[in-house]
C-alpha cells in the first residue's frame, strides 16, 4: 500500500534523475487513475535510465533501485514527439484516494 513518504521519495528520485542525467528542464505530472497514482517525469534528455547495481562503497547510483522497491510498477517510454522520455511510477491506492489522503 502506498504511503506519502514512499510517494515523496519516488518523486524526488525521478526529478533528481532528470536534473542530474538528462540535464534538461523537466515536467512532473501526478495523475489519479482508477485506484492508483501515476507519477511521470518528462524530460528532453537522450538515453534511457537503467537500474544499476552499485558496490556498497559507491556513493551514487541507487535512485532507480529505490523507485523499483517503493513503487508498484515503473518504466520508461519515449516521448511521442521523439524528443526525450517519460519516466513513470505507479502506486496502488488501496481503499481509494479519498479514504487515504485527507
């Protein structure tokens, strides 16, 4: 079940990845779909984000591992105009958003 802290952490990780790796401006969209929250970060950067397997002493490279652990699903889709990508994560809101977030 999604909680506010997990959602905030995933938003932070996806936005940070756009700033650090895409090095472009980005757009954040949060959308309620059925009983889930979809988080999307759109950027114009090249490349496709990949989960890494950093060594314990490596100071970076754990962002998508965190997203993978916290979100129910996540993925990357190319932008419809061919420039950039959408990195998204989905959280199930069991019980519906009206009962969970007041």
